[in-house]
């Protein structure tokens, strides 16, 4: 017993010495780099005020029945149970997954192919002007793009109905029809150029020697993309993947501004927004937000772990 006590205190002493060494190193480093810490401090203060505090407050609020300035009653997990029983919230999960898969496809595949096509041009001048012409539509605000598609393409006298009229067809309510609304929203943004500039810059850094060696070995253009370009731009692909994942789950604006809350396009984030605007559903809306946060946070951790594993490999 005495030996065990002595061993315990000796281990604690070693730990204390280790902590003291770490504190001394931190103090020395802080003194040497205090200007850098001073520049970084405002960023963390703003993050705390506008990101971390609201997140913690939302977590706390999800366990309360709360109406601002009226009452605040703890309800435990009742909000989460109510959310999981809400047919509008659970019923929109399928649509959310469809949007998620299609958004990931649109963000990755077309943008990479466009970057490859630009890079395949022999003339640097031609590459420059193609990049400029493709980038110009991206200057338009997202709301303006939605209005163009809603009124100019899917509208009663829009492009699609005009084409149908040329062949003797009748006009279709593309956004109001349950059979066409979901597909219509997926098509918004065609041809989905997305982050092609990011991929183009990444592809520019791929050594020419790799492709020349592959060409000598008889590797086709398509195989060169799959086995050389994709692995070399994997960090950019993972970045766009996780950003698109988060944006897709949170993006209720395209649904709210186009089709509203019809069942064919309803998604959980839109139901959260509508519940919050009801005036008495703050706690339930916070519970919805926490459930979506868990999904996004879990996907982010998986992506970061996969990126670390790939880097180690």
C-alpha cells in the first residue's frame, strides 16, 4: 500500500513538472508572438459573440418552451420528441437527401470537367477568355438567379412553356406541380459551373511530367483525369464536398422563394424556419436546429478524418 501511495505521488509529481514545462513554453511563446495573438484575438471574440454563444443558446433553448418576453418553461426532451413526430419535418428528410446528393454531384463533377476542358485548350489566351465568360454569370446575386429561373424559365410565359407551345403542348406549372417541382429545383443553376476556378487553379499545379509519363504509357485522357488529376486535387474536392454538404442541408431559401412549403419540395430546414416564424415555436425550432447541427457536425468530422487518413497514406 505504501509503495502504491509513493508511486501515485511520484506520477503526480511528474505530471506537475510536465504541466509546468508546458506553461513555461507557452509563456515564452506568448511573449515572443504577442502581436500575432493580439491580431487573432478580435477574430475569436467575434466568433464567440456571433457563432459560439448563439449555438450554445440554441442548445439550451431546445430544452425549453420559450416565448420571448412572455415565459420560459423547461420541458426536457419534449421538443425533440415533438420534432421527430412532426410529419413536415420527417417527411422532408427524403427531399433533403435528394437535394444533398444532387447538390454534391453538381458541385463536383461538372466543375471539374469544365476546369479540365479549359485546361485542355492549347491557347493561354483562349483559356483566359473562356474563364472570364464562364465567370460573368456568377456575378449575379443568388436571389436574382432564383427570380430568373422562377419567372423567366419556369414562369407561365417562361422559356420551358414557350418551347412546349412551339410543339403544340400546354403550359405546365413547373414549380406548383408535385410531379415537376422537385426536378425543377434540381435543375436550377444549369450548367452548374460552381467552383471551377478553384479546380482549375488546383489542376494547374499538377506537374506536367505526370501526364507526360502517363501518356507515354498509353493512358487515355479520361484515365489521366481519374488516376492523376483526381488524387492530386483531393484536398480541393474534400473542401468543396463539405462546404456543399453544409450549404445543401441549410439552404431553405431556394425552396421558400420558389415553391413554398408544398410537400413535394419541403425540407427540414424550411420547416425549422416556418416553426420559428410562428412566434411560439422557438424551443421546437431550436431542437430542429440541433438535430441538423448533429448531422452536419458528424459529416464534417467524418470528412476531416478521411482527409487525415488520406494524407497519412
